[in-house]
C-alpha cells in the first residue's frame, strides 16, 4: 500500500511539473506573440535632424491586398526602404491602411482597440501567418528601418482614408497603433504661402514641409524657416522618374540662404509714388504708399482702393492743371506731396538738322552704335529686317532725307535694300576698299568653334537660319580661297558662293551635333571671324543637371537709374534692387544645379544697354536672361495690373521665354500675361537664346508687396533656374 501511495504521489508531482512547464511555455508564447504585435520602434523623430521623408501612398499599400506570399511581402518591405534611401530619404510616412481598390480598406497592423470604426486586418496579411509566428509587416518595416538608421511615421487618416486636418481628433485604431509601435503621427494642413503644405506632428517632432510641383519654392520655405523637415514626394512617383527630389536636395544642400534685399517695406505712412520732381500728365494720377496694415488710410478724404497685408496701398485721384496737393491720413499722422501737371500739347517747333549729310553713291558707312537696326522702312522703327553690329561696313546705294524726333536727318539705303539711320553710323572716305579674304582658319574655345577669315575687312552681313541650315550673306566683300573641311561640328559642311554684292557661306549641320547659336565678331585688328556654338546638353548627374552650361543674367538698371516707377524713394526697394535680388537668387539656384553663372552686374552699378550687349557677345553664354520688373503709366489705375511676361527677338529665344513665364507664374501664383516679340536691345543676339523677363509689376500695390517678399524672390530665382533646365535639350 505504501508503495502504491508513493507511486501516486510521484505521478501527481510529475503532472504538476508538466502543468507548470506547459503554463510557462504558454506564458513564453504569449510574450512572443505580444512582442510580434508591438514590435520595436525606430529612432525618436524628435532627436533626428534634417528629416527627409517620402510618402508611401495607396499605390504602395495596395500591394498587401494582392495575395502575395510572405516571402514576397517581406522582400517588398525591405526594397521599399532601399528605394526611399536611394531618393535621399531617411524617413517613410504611411497611413497604415491597405487599399484594395474597391473602396474597402484594412489595417497593415493588428490593433487591440475596441473602436467600431477600426478597419479589420487585411486578409493577405493574415494568410502570411505561420504556426506560433504571426506576420507583422509594420514591425518588420520598423526593424529594417532601424538597421538603416531610418525611421517610420504615420499619416493621420480617418477610417475612410481621408486626411485628418491639423489638430483633428484621431481614431482609436490609429492612436492604438501609434502607442503600440511608438510612432509619431502627422496631420497635414492645406496649402500655405505659395502653396507649401505643412505636416504637423501630434507631438514635439519637427514640422514637415511639402510642395511636389516646385522644389525651388519648397526649398526657399524650408531654408527661410529653419528647424523643419522636408517631404520629398510620393515614393512611387519618384521611383518612376520624378527628378524633383534630386533638385530639391541640391537646393537645400547649400545651408542658409543669403540675404537678397537690404531694404524692406516699412509699415509707416508714406506716399512713395509718383516722384514729385517729375511732371505728370493726364486727368488722373495713381498714388502708391505704405502704411500700418492694421489701420485704414484716406487720401484727400477718399478711402484707398487697396491696402495690402504689408501696408502697401494705392488710390486713383483727379489731376488738375498746375500744382496738386495730396495728403494721406492714417490715425493721427498726415503726409503730403505736391504733384505738378505738365501743360502737354503745344507745338514742337521747327525741326533742326542733326549734322548728318547725304552719302555719295557707292560710299561706305561703318556702324558706330553697339547695334543698329537694318530697317525695311526708314521711318518705322518696328520694321527691323536684321541687326548690324558695331564695326560692320556697308556700301550706300541711296540717301533719304526725313524728319525723326523733330530733327532733320538721313537714312542710308544699303545694297540689300534695308536702311540704317545716320545716328547709328559714320560715313567713310570715298574709295574705302571692300573686304577681301583669301580663306579661313579654324580654332576652338570651350563649346564655341571659330572660323577666322584670312585677309582684312569687317563686312556687314545678313542671315537666314532654317532648321539645320545657316546662310550668312557678306556684302562688299570677296572670298578667294579654301575653307576648313572640318570646323569642329561632326558631319557639318560649309560651302561658299559668289553673289552680286559679295559672297555667301552656307553651313549645314545635323541633328547629332546641331548649331545652338552664332555671332560674327569684328576684331580690333580689322579682321572678321565667325563664332559657331555647339548645343549644350543636360548633364547625366541628376543633382547637377546644368554642369557645363553657362548662363548670363542681366539685372536691369542700377545706381542712379532706379528703373520702373513704383517706389522712387531710395530707402525703399526700387526696381533696380528687386532685379538684382531676383538675379542673385537665380544665380544661387543655377550654381546649385551645376551651372556657370555670369552677371552683367552683381552690385548697385549701372551699365548702358550697349555695354550689356557687348558683354553678352563677348562672353557667348548658353543662355542670356535680362531680369526686370514691370510698371505702367502714372495716370493709370494699377490696382489690378499684375502678372509676368517675357520678350524675345530671335525665335531661338521663344522657348526660353515660354518656360520662364510658365515657371515664374507657377512658383509665385501671378498671372501669366504671355510671351511677346519685341526689339529690346539686350535680346538682339544670335549667340544663344536671349530674352527680357518682366517678373511682376512694381507699379501695382498688390504685386509690389510680392515682388519685395524674400520667399517670392527665391521662388522667382528657382523658377528661372528651372526654366533654363526645361529649355535645355536632354
């Protein structure tokens, strides 16, 4: 009996031990199961500087609703992080929802919440579970991110997938996931200044900024407001070929932005336009001033028609003969200016001779202006047939006397039928010989090929350029000799042909190595050479796509030439200051993209138009952009006059003009007024696309505030850089 009792006790003890062991195993499995659900968190976002995030949108999460096996899903998660890192990201943002394409959705993680709105677990994820090993995609994503020094955050959406606005209440399923996985949750606001969106954390993690469409505007918002992070865009879009991330990272790699304007708009009462020292005309006058934006302004008892966020205002008032006193009142302050109205009308008096004389038949002239118009109608400045440059010599076939600008003068008709005005040239002694050439030699400098004529003379020329065929017609000149068979363009040819009044050279290029631009240089030693420019190409480096490209920027006006009417007060930002500021911003962005940037001026100095054209033709850049701000007449209500426009003369500049208007208006939100043909001095070069850009109206109170805003100036600068990139062949 004792033996049986001992046996029973031993069996009972064994059973207890087994039960305890089983219980321990169950506890251990439960711990494992809990761990498989909660997982390990990534790095604390509050401690990570320079956040560079990509969003994993519906197109990414829908993969988990396609019935892929577990191995494929795990590989997908790790490849996602590799792709994000390749774009320059250190953070991924996801909603935690699986979109099935049918309107239904499920969570990418298991949730213990009792929230009735919590979506169920996605079936594809459940099917990846194994015995005692439940598949947790979010945990795996966190583990892989941690091993790469990256992090994961959640985007706030409701149960239907719609974004939750800033500081909106989060659903329980989302707060449960954030708590279990120790993740930061972000909500997004609507577009802010210039369309930049802010993603705000439900914690003290840094705000994130986003604007996929314009990396330049986003970079400026980020650099002008330090302490925030960036969202580079949707990962799927970036992987599919979007280049904004590379450009954006190039832009923000330069650190803090330099100051562009020393002058700021003071929010004190003043009348800044018109200039009282200048006579006004018409029956009305448009006044522009500054003020405290929190208080109304009246002028001569009339409420202003516009008062902006920075206090700039505008109002139209009557203009009477003689002196007109205008008093602006705000609170207890009053400022007054006196504007005088010009008499207008009146006779111009008898025309006076300008000293010019008729030419003898066959006498030659030399162009003395930097450039002169060859006019098809001598009394119509708009009838430009071609441009003649300083030093060009031509034979006169006829002299025509006429009155221009109340002066008696002459126009000289040339052998090609066009006219050059006497003011732009000098007559040479009778018997001046024709240019005579005995061949040409080839040389190269950078991406410019040169053909230098052997012999002497600087003959006037005209051109036709259609597609890949360029013909240069030289007048009062002869060519008796050989031209180089190879002049640096692969597969190109040149032929010469005698004409009635000289000779012609015809260049034929091909699509592989096309002509980008040309110029005929008249050298100081009295000889002539032809510059032929290769087409620049976009670099293969996505972060430096403008490497090898040269851009010349020409900030208009300067020094005592303030530029467009808007603010004649020297203590306020004038057009000359805004032109320089926008150009400096463009130079900074262009150089970040790898370009070499030349500037006609980078300080407050003044150059004549002819000097600027000479800089252009001497430097031979790949692009030339004259940067200006627009205005209108003082007697016109400019309250609603706003927008960006750009001017071209030779058709080679039209595409650049179109890209500039599209880029600046998209970046600043201004109206696109269009691109136009005009004969501005600085646009009349064939060496490269050359345009004059009017970014906005300083004579408009609304747009003056925008034009003088640092973020808008940086937006303009980046838009100029992007326009160059968009015009550049791939």
